[in-house]
C-alpha cells in the first residue's frame, strides 16, 4: 500500500527520517531500498522518475477516454454550437476566418466543426493579423489552449465561462481542422524534432493540450460540472444488451450485429478440441508492458449466468462464421447491412456507434455517458462488486503495473457510475427496529 503524507510529516524508515512534502507518495519498492542509498539525490531522482511515469499514464488514459468519445463527438459539438455564434460579417477577421475555413471544410455535415474553427481563426486574427491558420509549429498547442481558455475560463477573469463539454467539442473540432490541413500526418502522436524544430502529428494530442484539458476538467468538476469520463456498463446493462442483441426470434444476420470487439486474432485463441469448460486468450505484448511478456487469460464457461458466458459467445461466433471464414487474422470481422461477413476487422468506432444505437433502442436517456471504455470500467467493477475479487486480483487479471494504479482507480470509480443509491450505502442490514 502506498503511503500518502501530509505537509510537515515524516516517514521513519530504518535509520533514515525523510521529510515528505505535501502530496508526496512513496511506493513500497522505493521504501524497501532506501537504506541501500545515501539519501537524497538518488531518492529525488527516483521520485521524479516515478512521478513522470504516473503523469504519463494519466495522460495516456485521458487520451484513450477522449478517443472513446469519438462517436458521440458530433452530438457534443452540435450541443455546443450556440457557444459559437455565426459572425461571418462581424469584422475583417471574421470574414477572413469564414473564407479560409469554408475553403478547407467542405463537408456539409460538419457545420458545427466549421463554426468552431471559424471562431478559432477569428480569435487569433484579431490578436495578430499575421497569424497563419494553416501553419503548425511549437506554438500551435498554446494557440489551442489560449482559445479554449477564452471560451471556458472564468467569467470573473474576463472569459466566457462555457462548460467543459464546450472545451471537449473545441478540441475535437480543431483536431478535425488540423487533420484536414495535414492529411499525411499521424493522428495518434505529437512530437517536435529538436534538431529541425519540425512538428509531426496533431497539436491537439500534445502534452501541453492534454495536461491543460485535464486541469480544466478538474476545475470544472470542483465548480459542480459533471466529468465526461465514460460510465461503466453494469451487469444489468450487459443483460439488457444481451436480450436486445440476441432475441430468441432473431435471424443469424441480425445476431451478427451484436458480436463485436477488436484486436483479437484467431491466433489469440487456444481452445482444445472437444473442451467446453474454458479457453485461453493470449494477447501480444503491449507497448507499455514493463516485463515484455504477453498477457493471457483463461476464460471459463459461466453456467450460472449464460448471458455473459465467454464460451457460449465463442460458440455463437463459430455458428455465425460457419465454414466460410478462414481461421486466421482478425477474430471479429465487420458485417454488412445484409448480414454478410466481410474480411475487414471490426473497429472501436463501429462498436461505439452500435453501442449508442442499442442503448437508445433500449430507452437509455443517459446513452451519451457510455463509450468503449464503459466495457473496461464495467468489467473491472463487476469483478469487485459481483465476483468479490480483491484489488490485487483485478490488477493481476488486467495486467496492470504499479505505475498504472491511476488507471485502475479510475476504472473502479467514476462520479458517473450509478451512485443514485448513495444515501443507502451506510444502511445496516437488517434495518433497526423503531423503539417505542
């Protein structure tokens, strides 16, 4: 267990007494090796390294969650349009912004993106008439955050005070802008060549923008706004989705729409012929894995709750594929509108889009709170709440390192995760009798 120390406290470890500043966290492996090093320079270096790793993990998780909202982003942007009034004729800057933005964004379904981009360009043109909307350099991430500050910063400080969802929509629209004007750049990174100052990737994925958005989210949360992180899918939600996707009278073509996940290969599955009790899943090594060893799971049949039984799910997939699908490559494939199996692997955007449709069909008014991360959160919480696993069991099962503890905690808990009954959390069972 990590030790969190408050200001001016000390942690005695063998012969050394080390002053701990506020919010410092010492990991167990660090504490056990302190007496082997003459204290403070090495400890300071280790502390900085550990803090950097944790910060990097937090940013990675934030970016993953933002990516998981991709299918809802049009809804968010359309909801934020009123925060960006159409002012094409307001002044010369607005006219120029409208002209250049419309020349690049020609998709008629992107009116919300266009409105935000025009406001972004006009904002900077009013500050600097020589500012180039199509130029990308080391200052671009700061251009992005200065615009978001103006829109979402505190009114008391001269900003507009818009909600965090407006900031998310702005970042998404500017991501679309920079992807459009730089179509050959990577969409998953941002880096600057120190020798040439050449910039690669998307400035909206820079550390500066990510850290700014994380800080803004915390600030807005303190002010009473709800986080945009994905809500967990509960066991009840999974049952509802199962009943919706696998109706007794459904045709095989209809059932195919419910069988979707990504990245697994046929080669990832190890199932002994004739065995129906379990099968093994082997994943390749993640880039973030510290050991370089791939992660594996043994998934057992669930006769108690067949709706979430992995063995039955695999059997259904075999029935759907029949004899036509070669047993190599991507395990989960796209399905066309006629129910035919395609050879293209399924994508997270397809999962997110169909999850949204299914939840809407089920009557979920909170469907915007769910994304692909909802499965990860729900699976993590299911094992704690319903299966009675300990935290270390979940950590081992998920293949999480100690640096990824922040990921674990965010999967265990989110302000959005079905806390409607919190008033009864401390209720003793059975209820106490009323004394006469």
